[in-house]
């Protein structure tokens, strides 16, 4: 049994690929991970949650995003299982 080769890419390579591609990915620790699309039920739940949290975020001076945003966090990379 052969082991897979892990290929790391730079942030700029990731952003270039996302700009030209039809699939959505997440970039974690130098690796790209494919993301799935949401269902109708998922969108309804997400929308209600966002509508509830937005006023709370605004009053505390925070920014809330509904989705499809590229963000950078300070958290340690998570290794998918």
C-alpha cells in the first residue's frame, strides 16, 4: 500500500486557484480542502441564526458575515480526520 504525498501550497496559489475554479475550498495549514454546498434546510437555519446574531454583533462593534468570505484567523491549523 502506497502512502499519499502531501502537497502544500502558498496562500497566493490558493487564492489564484479559487479565483479560477468552480469548486469552493478551504485553505488550512498550506493544504486545500474541498467544501460541500449547503442544502435548502441548511440555508434557512443559517439565515435565521445570522438574523438573530447580527444585531448583537453590531451592538458590540463586531462584524458578522453570512458566508462565502475568505477570512484569516490566528487559530492553530486544524488537521482534518
